[in-house]
C-alpha cells in the first residue's frame, strides 16, 4: 500500500514568488483576461485568491498568443523578474504554457471587468461564472474571514463546536414559516434554528456554538429575507443575566473585525470596506427605542409589539449621531413577540432578550432562556401549546439546567451590511428565496 506523506502542493504560491526572483517557476490558474498592447500583452491569471499580471512577448515567450483563450485553465512556466515599479516588486515573464482545459463557448456575461454590469437577477442566474469576478468572489473570501474570526474567538472562550440535525420532529419557533417534508411516511421539518439542540448541549458542554444553515418558509420577497441562510449560534450556561450574552457578542465582533483587518486586507481594500468601530455598543430598551423614534421623527407608533424595518433604520441614525456607533442593542422585547423559551422579566410583559441592529438592520436575536422545568411548562401551557409534543426538549429541564442564554446571528445580513449592500442576496453564495431554487 502506498503511503501518503507531507502536504499536497501544486506549483508556486503567490506569496512565495518574491523568493524566486531570477528563477523560472510554474504557476497555475485560469486566464482571467488578455490585454493586447502594441509589442506585448498582459495576461491576467486568476489564482485561488489573487489576480497575477503576467507579461507575454514574442521576445521571450515560446508559444503563440493565439494558443490561449480567456477562461482556459493553464500551467505557466514563467521567469520571475525584479520590477520596482510593480506593487509586488516583481513581474512574471511567460515562457511556456500547458493548457489543461479550454472553454467551449464565450460567455454572454462579461465578468472579467472590475464589476459585473448586469441586473441582480442575471448576476444570480449566472452565479457559477459571475462569482469568478474579482470583487464578487472577494465577498465570500471576506465572509470566510468572518466565520474564521467567530470560530477562533468561540474556541478561545472554551466553547465547543457542535453540529445539530437539520431534519427535525418539530420547529423551534413554531408557526407557519416552516418547511415540512415526508420522512419515511412521517411528517418532519427543516430546522428553523438549532435552538433546542444548543440548549440541550449547554447541559453537556456548558458553552457551545454552531455555524450552519437554517430554513424559514417565509413568503417574503424583500431585500432582507432569505428562505435558507447561515446562522451563527452560540449558547452559554451559568450566566448571571442576559447582558452576559450581549457582552460576549461584542467581544466576538471585536475579535472578528480585528482579524479581518490583519488577515483580509486585500479583500477589504478591493471592496472598499469601512470596518466599524466597536469599542462600545450602546443599548436601549424596546419601549424606549419605539418612543425615541416616534419623538425624533414625529412618527405615530403603530405596533407596540415589534420593530418595523423603517424604525430600525431611524433608530440607527439616532444612535450613530448620539454615540458614534453603528451598532445598537435593543433589549426587553414584549413577551408576546418572543418564543416560548424566552425568559420573562419580573412583570411578565417583557423578556430578557435583545436584538442587535447594525447600520439599520437587525442581524442578531438573543437572550436568556427559561431553565426551570415548571416555569417552562407553565409558559407553554399559557400559550395553549401541546406540552407532550416537546417531551424530548423538556427532558433537559426535567433533569436540571443552569441559567443560560444565547443568540443567533445572520451571516449573510452581517456581511451585506458590512459591505453596505442594498440586498442580502449579494452576500449569499447561491440564494434561496420564494422565486429561486437554482443554480
């Protein structure tokens, strides 16, 4: 049996090229663009993270320019030449080429310019190739950095990463916005949230987190809603109050944005990202926020149980001016609008919960959970819920749970607002909404 040793490494990485000045190297990628000049040509090679400008000239290149096409996958042999005028300090002079594959037709969508100039629908319809655009793919490299930051921070705080099931017997939130399916003759659902499972795992590991897809059968066709999105969840036990959760999220975001600044500067510069200052996040109660927006903008309050999207934008505007913060925690949401597992305040009308609003959009919902069995059952009964259907969920309460709480953060929403986009689909790899199930 053959033994596999070491790392799998093909050709030279971009970060290593400077070490090979004066030598010939091999580098692979896809030909992103060919720009013909008078006596030479620029060949832009798309590698897995960066674009590399190569020089073709009949003076030193051993193959005709007509041999290569845009979007061909190739291995170039190239001489690394010192070039002080280049940002990298070097340039690649192409010597030879090995063509691995060629496109069979030319795309009708031009995606190798600085931006893809087309409608949102066309951009998404042709996602497999429009994502090859330098700025389009940078969005998701940056999103990788966000997940990396979250994961590194969580692990540093002694959280255990879990992977909960996405096929479930009952929905975490309940209601009509849940996808049902046939599960070997039984009715099952796509999970709306890992809520039940992450609470159960608090009784096992005390602190847990998960980054995974969730599903909502909401018939919304708006710029902020998706039917499948990536939820960043964490849950922690032995808390003193729900503010512990808010403080943990603040630290998580601080760590993540600092990581982006240090490790994803290429994407930040390319996408012209303005990372927010997050040294302090102000908080305001739900009732105070409603009254503040009403007073400042002379708007009547039409719904005292929930926040309207326009109110989120207006509140952010006020907070930004007053505290120079692009984030704001809104706390103590009415009990009627929060799930049955949310712990109520002493007066029972409000919950020990919060939303985090970023640049006018709610990106996080969290709070303290009910941890005592009798209190949880009592609240379920008061809502006329069938307690018997939640036997496996209530098992953890029956056998003892610490005071605990957590949150769920929408990855696509955070990414979208970080990039100041006007539609969350732009920060979704392959969006799923009421009209889209492909590609």
